């Protein structure tokens, strides 16, 4: 893929060349987790007040839902680093989720195709077809595992014998 177009906008501060280079070098490795990224828009802000505070927010345009992130810190460079870490975590989670759903759809597709072609070739049915359990939950969401609810009977205390003296 070609380089990721990165648009940097600043609010209440000036964008110097070292800051632009730092932002680009920090954000470029994100394409490891999202090689289908279309564009990245970054907004760097300086918040006034008693203590100077910087924030960095970004929107990574992807096919489907975009990934957003925001980080604040008294140091602008640290805020950019925190933002990139947050985006990396979210993109890694997205990539894992896509890989699992792709593998699940591939396994369902590949397991059904040989059985159908095998049944067509041989009219004998050596083994009965085993039906796979259906996943519970939303389509494309996280798999839900249902555990039986166990209630233990409350422990009863033995009566204490007290002798009157």
C-alpha cells in the first residue's frame, strides 16, 4: 500500500517542522494493524488556564467504522505518544476481531463444501452427519458461552450446647 495520508491540524499552537515529523513518524507504524486505512486526521490542541495542557485527538478513516482516539497530557509529545498507543490497541483489537470472523467464516465454508461433494460422489453414507452447535449471540459479535448457574445450599451451623453452671 502507498503511504497513509496524514492531515495534521492545530488549535492555539503553531505546527513546526519537528512537530510535524514527530507526529508522522509516530503514526506511520499504525499501518501494521490497519493496512486498509484510508486517511488519518489529527488535531493537536493547547488548552489554556491555570496549567497548560495539551490534547491530541485522531480519527483513522477505515472501510466500515472509523477508529477514534484522544489523549491529554501537560507535554504535547507525550500526548501524541499516548494517542498512538491508544489507536494501536484499538486497531490491534479490530484486526484480531476481523481475523477471527474471517477464520470462522472460512471454517464454516470449507467444512460444508467437502461433505456436499463427498455425498454427491458416493451414494453410500458411511457416517451420519454430525450437526454443529450454533453460536449464541449476535451475528459477527463476540461468542457467548453460557455457564449453568450453580447455587450452593447455605451451610447450616450445628447448634452449640451450652451448659448452665
